[in-house]
C-alpha cells in the first residue's frame, strides 16, 4: 500500500520537542505517573505503587487486559469486554477498521478538513472517497442535508469526528441518530472517531451518545491520549460488534500484537479515577478558553475564530499576507511558539490552536504570538 505523506505529523515532528510554548497541542496537559497515583486514596496508594513497580514487564493480554476492557465497556450501552479491542492509540484502531471493512472501489464518506488519516488511509486502500466538507462560510458546521445527497447504495462507510479536529464543531444526538439511519438505509457502517469524548467546553454543545450505542452498524473509536492527558501510554480502543472486533484483533497480530503491560495497568488506574481527571480538565479548559477569548478580542483586527463547541481545538483566521506554513515556521523558529499551519488541513490563512496546555504556558504562548504579529505589522528585519 502506497500512502501520501501525513502533512501535519511531518510538520509537528520538526518542532514539537523544540518549542517552549506549544499551543497547537491537540490533547489536554499530560498527566504524570505521580498524578495518577495521587488520585488513589492514601490507604491504598502504596499497594498500587508496589503493584505497578513490581510488575514483570512481559507481554500483556493481546487484546487488552480483561480489567481494562471491562472498564471501557462500562462507558457504553449493552457492551461487553468482547466488544472492546485495546489498540496502540486511536490511530491504530482507525487503521485496523479501515483495513477490515474496506476494499478497493468501495465508496466512503469522510469529513474534511480532518485528521488526515481519516481519508488518506481509505484513499490508499483504493476507495472512492467523498469529502463531507465543513465550510467556513457555514461556520464549520456539519451539513446533514449535504450528507444525504452523498450517500449511495455503494457507500460502505461513513466517517464522523465529533468534537471535530481541527474546528471544534459538534454533532448533536439527533444528528448522530440521523447519520446512523442514513448508513443503515444502505447497509453501511458509521465509524465515529471519538478522540475528544468527555472534553466539554463551558457553554458548548452537549455531547451525543457514542456511536456504538446507536446500533450494530455503529463503531466508536476512543483514546486516553486527548481526554486523559496520557498520549505516552499509546492506549486506544475499538467498541464494535464482537465479530468485527475479533477480526481486527486477528489483523493486529501482524502489527503491534499487544498493548504494553504497564501501559495497560496505568490505563486501568486512569479510568478508575476518570472523574478526578475530568475535574482537572475542566479547570484547564475554562482558564485557557477565557484567556484565548480575551486575546482574540485584543487582536480582532488581525485574527478571529469560532471557539470550540467541544474538545480542545479551533482554527484561527489571520489577515497577514503570508502562507500558514511560513507563519507557523516563523512562530516556532523565532518565538518558540507552536501553532499548527491550517494548510496541513487544506485551509490556508488559518492556524490551529489547542486550549489544553498548562495555562501559564498557554498565556505566554499567546503573548509571544502577539509579539510576532506586532513585528509583522511593522516589518521585522529580513522581511
């Protein structure tokens, strides 16, 4: 299989370990192992630490431990551990599902802009990919009337992503139900990339139930990376029909085989204390959303946005006559600020911002972006 370069990942790899103020980060501020242990009651904390540090680092259960799959299944309706496959992040979950569900010539519908994997992998398989576009002139809202015109008897899969990366758009429960009905009418699956599940925004749109809950054609993909601040654990999962999950597990034997054993154990700890994690998240999101809103008001002559309705991401529209890759590179190299280029998503004159960073770093990143904008307005040396 030949696949096109992953533009966003290639760009982020260049700068993400170099800059001091990463305000393009797509997840919530990462937790530490000490943070996770700190959620345990004092009476049991020492025993949990002994269990984790004394664990033999052999192979784990190939589809994820029963304990972890049970905890994940409890977050869905009518779901058992056999309906869950633990994967190496949501990215592996999507990859496995695409390869198990799709064949060359199949028709699929995917959102655009989007995390590039959601349309590039089906395209590389040889599918006929129709882009369901979120348009700035429609405030980046999903247009279900347009989707209805795209679904055909050839449609094998509809892909959705809510909260949406990179715009922060949301689908309502009623819209999820309508999408499922459209898919069901032609016997297609709905793959819902729910990487931003549980990341609510003050004043945002209420979350729809997971797509898995809609029926046997509904597939939910989740991850601990974004909503739990645990990208280093590389823990994601598929929630779907047991036979499809079994087939994905069989393919996984050829790829990553199993999750890391200690990663699995830490994931169990995080899920047991998810309400504490979400409480922490709410404080970070509220602080950064307020900071970003105030900053954009102060720079309204050069930048604007539609704030996220859920999740952590939004696109900043800027007025400078400079391509987004050039502006993003300048911010990273000269100001140590990371804002992702909108062109990586097919949208020029935009930068992607994330509101999950540590608030002091987030505020300083915006302050340095202000300096960059001021320099551009007066013309810095070399311009």
